[in-house]
C-alpha cells in the first residue's frame, strides 16, 4: 500500500536531505559524542555499574547472559577487541548508540517534513537525559535507543510506501532490538495498535508485509531462543524478580514515581521549549502562519501521536492492570519522538527557528556535560562522597596485582573471582585478558569452564564497602584460598571512608598450561 501523505504539506513538503544537510547532522552528533565522552573520561575513574557490567560480559561472545539478551555485549565485545578495556570505552559506547538513535529520529522526520524541521526536533530531543547525561551509561536501555528509533523509521516507510524491502528491514532491526532488551515488545505492540486503529490491517499488502517482517524477525532471534531453551530461560527469571510488587498501593505509588521520574528526565527538552518560546515572544519572527504540525497530513500527525505517546501510556496501563512494579530507566526509549511534539506550537521561519534552537540546545548540552563532570569528579572527590565515579579501581587493581605477584611470581593473573563491580574494576585495570568469575558462579560467567577455570589459579576478592553482592559461592571459594589477607585504602579523598578488600589466592595447579 502506498499511503497518500501529500495533503497539507505546503512549505514543509518532505524532500530527501542533501549531502550537506546530512553532514551537518553528523557533525552535531559527533560533537555530542566527543563532548560527553571526553568530560566523563576526565571526571570519572570508573564507569557506572551498568557500563562495568557490559565490560565484564564482553569477555566472550555468548548467545545470551543470565540477565539480558546479548546484542549490547556483542557490541562491547567488538569495541574492546579494538581498544581494550579503558574506562572511557563505556561512555563512548553509550554516546555512540545514542547518536545513532538521533540519526534515525532525524531520518524519520525527513519522511514527512523538511530536513531542517526534522533537525529542530532532533536537536530538542537530544537534550533529554536519555540521550545526553544518561546516554553515557552503556546498558541495555541506552543500547536499545538506536534500534527503536530505526524500527519507527522503517515502520513509517513500510506503511507509507508499501515496499517489501522496508518490511524486511523492519523485521531484521526489530530482531536486533529484541536481542537488546525484551521490552521492545512494547513498541511492537504500539505498532500493531496503530495498524488496527488506522485500518491498515485491511490492506493485503500490509498483512503480507507484517508476515515477511515476522519471518525475518524469527530468523534473527532464533540463536538466542535456542540459548534460552538450553539455559532454562534464565533472563526471564531475573525479570520476574525485578517486577514484583507487594501491594496495589505500592503499584499506584510506583506509577506516580515513574511518571515524575520521566518528567524529570525529559525536563531539559521542556526547558529548551520554554527558552525558545520566550525568545520567539520577545523577538518575533517576521514569517508567521500555520503551525508546523498543521502543515502535516492528518495521517502523519496520527502517527506521531499514536507511536510517540503509545509506549509510555501502554506501560503505565499494563502496570495498573497487572500490578507490576516500574523502574525509571525502563522509560529510556519512550520519548524518541517527543521533539516533534513542538510542531504543535512552532510556526514561522524554519531557518530562524533552527538557528535559535541550535544555540539553545548546544548551550544546554555544554552546561549539562560540564556540570555533570564537575559533580561526579572534583565535587564528589573532595567531599568524600562514595560515588562510583571516584572509585579507586586502578589503585585496587595495582594492589591486587602486587599481592598476586608476591605469592604467584611469574604467573599472570587471569581469573578474578568477585562481584561484577569490584572484580570488573580489578580486571579491566589489569589486562584485557583477565576474566571475572562473577560471584563464583559459572552460570553468571559463561566464559569460564568448570573443568579448567581454576587450573591457573584465581584471585578471590570481596568487600562490604563497595556495594557489591556478597554471594555464598564466593565466600566458599575464598575458603579454598591458600593465602588470604586484607588491603585497605580510602574511597577517594581523606574525607572519604575506608575500603577493606578481603582477598585470597587459589594457586595454580599442575594442570596449568601457559
């Protein structure tokens, strides 16, 4: 089916972006990635917990992990193969997928409005915390931004032009989105609702396209499905534990808290809207007229509203009906189209609006990036706050290496048995070849074989002071150590608390081969 999407386009008629416009968008995105990555690299001594988890999981190429699907870890696996495991890699990866998501947000806009107006909306939504500050947190939520935005673009093209290639690509990217996080089904459900509400299900071409997309989707996700069966659906057990609520009153409070959190996380974009509105009121543009949204077709407006608002509304309704708990970060991909909602009040010169928007957005990014770096770096350090950004990972790794070399000279440290956070900080600061034996659990550490993991020895380390999970299997492993001891150091400045690391060394066996 080819949807008639040309009515009421007027001056906002969609046209293919020129190479110069594409390069301008890429320049902004590259600047955003560089700004946030550089300032986080300068201010942080360790990545956030989720970023560290991905660095640890990237030890090997697996078809699944105990908590989540594998695609983000595959990406980190590729990056660490190129760059090793420096702290900045997690920040870079998060910003890279955020920038890719914004690219697809812009490409979607170019389908129904001018490239300049699409860029206005893209600039605006880039300031939401999910693309900016939290875009430095490389986890499965952030990693899903690009695929959800790409799916939305491909879904639009599939309905508008009815081309088989768009449906096939939609199935492929939807599969990748599902391999990133299972919550992608929420977006797919919204797509289905839109097809039904708009009556597209009556079109044979749409029905065939959906079937083709589902076929490709099944092929893409099949290796992970086989892994799920072999591993007794481990990620779903983790999901069950994370959504349980004790009472319906707690559910209602959770919905309220979730909604307020989302409002806070899109608030930088709301401030951009306010600043632009005040600027336009004080210095009106000569050209006024119909709003940008008014120049779109009714179908395009419906697409933006249904597909844009649907994920948040559907999630809240499901929580209310099913009585499940909500986590704030689950809203990461819900707001990718919200920049286009400004079209309902924007009007006048596109060029002038873009110029003003760009100036405000760049200023907001600079202020947020610098403020975040100062707060997470110098302020956290000198105040003695126990922020993960000031965690002394390099110093701990150095001390553990000295302990290991003292007791096992000439043998490289290859296995660190610990929780993800402490063990990850030791391993990534030692050697890319070092592996973390997470909580002493082989199920959580598929890169290790139960038959050979401890052949060349292991360092066991745990602490009550580092926010790590103290697993019983890890304590049992510590009891097997031939040498044990304690290392103490401060979290950051003299005002910060002490960290006590309990360590033990399991020596290499005769089976060790170097």
